[in-house]
């Protein structure tokens, strides 16, 4: 059993992991950059260790600094959260060399999943369908491959994700330029300039399956839809994915488990698919060998704590669940509240939060609402990191009920001092087309182009009740949301 865990991350996921550790009686040590010394997660941790200046490359992405902090903190294990070093095989190996457990998959699995070309090969070997594509060189030398695939094609970074290194090419004359830009972007973001091509599906849905494995056995925890995206980055997620017939849903889940078994997967992970909204077929996209931002919607419908399962597996215990033990109840939706300006192409909006109000679990009188956040009044939003401020999760008896609950929850949110996408999220949840669902990955761009959500312009914070028994005003103190 772990006695002390280093949380090698920041923001809401750091607070989320620490919350489960506290419930399990595990001490937490948090790594922080100079920009996060006074953050809410830092105040919640049992111990804080500074690992470098604000830029992520000098702190959160510094493997030696993270392992050094783990040794200084005398921890049993390192939980990397998501992003940063969460899928870094070098960190996993460095932890092992130092006698510290890495809470995540084996280094070999991280390498297989992190390289998208290698992951395609593993998916094919496991019997999963993949989109036509491949790697055939650089620039103009990719022209024969693109012609064989058929336009439009998607240029994709081989070594990363998060929307970086992605370009849609509709005409042969655009190919060389798109490859050059995508390659440069991928090199800067991931240190790996390799790109490859895949067929671009115009109206595809982003559907993923959560898996758990102990190296011997793999199960799934159901599926999620993440099709509401801006620049290939998710804004709204829900579970289960709406509008899938039973046969397609079961095939998706079985495919994810098959790939996990093929990889000998150990830990929590997500297998992502593109579902052709027209033909009903699905194709493997990638494996995320870590916990996902959107894991709370799966926790909501299963009643499980995925972080606790990660820890149990890392402690060397076999899976505590069989597939028959996983049950699903209702529908859950998550909205990401980001410090960004939808009216300015979602430009980040750093600054200082003057007021933060969220409806939180029992404090709101509604146990169907959960908020994962790391901000409160007076908190700074640094320009160095992801813009995520909070995640609002609503659980209902069905999708209609979840949408109604989410609408009420968003109306009770207010974040002042920085520009956020809160108004946009309210408008999407109220959009009849989204409510009718499901939508494809091009939904948000088309909707904004048509003037949806007031054309992406910031909207008023809405009416927020000041009853302290109804809403959590994070102006004086921080009380964490229920974390499953």
C-alpha cells in the first residue's frame, strides 16, 4: 500500500488526484513551478516542492526535476495526471530506476501508444479498423500517398496530440505547405517533427472507450462522446455516447478491450475512435495512456473512482472489477470552463480572477452536479499553461435530464476578472441542434459561423444566486467538489 504519492502536475487534475489520495489515507507531495506556489492545489497538499521557473519546459516537463522531487519527498509513487509528462516513457523508466512506482502503463506501452504510427500498427494487429493512411516521406514526396488515400486528407503529428500538428488538406497544391507547417508545429510542441496522412472524414464523431487493465486482464467502463471541439480540442463530453445503436456500441467497446489486451495494458487508458456519422462505421484514432480530462462523466454513470483504480493497479493488485461488475446509470455531461475568448478565436485570457462562483454538490442542494476546479477569487491565471479553470459535470436519469441539470448549473456559475467561455457553454447547452444530438466534430465551427452563441462573443455572467447554502463562492475559502 502506498504511504505517500507525488502528484506531478498542476491545476484541477492535481487537486483531483490529491482528493482521492486523502480519502485513501495517502499523503500527497505536489510539484509546483514558481507560478503555482500559491495555488489552491499547493495549499491542499501535505507538502510542496518547487521544481523550477514558470515555463513548463523548465519545471513540469523536466524529468530530472520531477524525479528529484520524488526522491526528496520520499514518496512511494508518482501520479502524473494528464498532459505534461503523463505519457512520457523516460519518466516511467526514471521512476523505476529510482525505486519509485509510476502510476501508469509500462514504458513500452507508453512508447507504443505515444507514437501514433506505432499505435496504428498495434491496432491493425489487434483487428481494429484504421483509416487509410500512412507515412511516406516529407512534403511533395507524400503526394502519391495522398492521391491514393483521396482528398481531403488529414496531416497528423506522429508523436503528440491536443490539436497540434494537425492540418486538413483539400487540394493537392495545399499538401506541401500543410506538411511543412504541421511538421514544424509538431517539432516545437513534442520534439518530434514526423507527420503522417490519414483520410479525412467530413462528418465524423469523436467517440472513445475508457479501459482498465492490470497487465493480465482488461475491461471497459463504457463510452464517451467528445465531438464538441474547437481546433481539435474538446469542450463538452458526455457518457454514454448518444445515438449509437447497440451493435455499434458493443463493437466499439469490444475493439477497445481487444487493443488493451494486445498491449498487455496496465492502468487506466482511453481508446479513441472516429465514427462515420453517415455510414455508421468506426475507425481507430489513438490511445491515450493516462487518465482523461473527461473521466468524471464515466465516474458519474459507473459510480467508480478511476484514480482509486489507478492507484490500486499501481500497488500491484489485480483488477478489483470484472466486466460483469461494471454497471451504468443515467447520463452525464461535462462542460470545460476555460479562460479564453471565443470571440477572438479562443485566445487565452490570463489574468487575476476577481470572483469565482460554482454550484458544488451538496452545497448546491443538488448531488447531480459536480465541479472540479482549482481556482478561487484572487487566483492568478498564468499565461504559461492550459486555460482550463473548471469542469462542470451534470448527471441525470437520461440525456434530457442531464442537459436540464447542466443548464441550471451553468446559470449558477460566475467567473469574473478574466474572459471565459462560460457564455458559449450556456449557449451550446441551450442549442436545439445539440439537444437533439448527436453532433459531429464540425458542429461547433459551423454553429459559430452561422452566428450561434452570439457569434462567439462573450456573454453576461448570468444571474447567480448569492445564497451561501446554494452556491460555492470561492472568494474566501476553497472546498473541493465531490470527486467520485
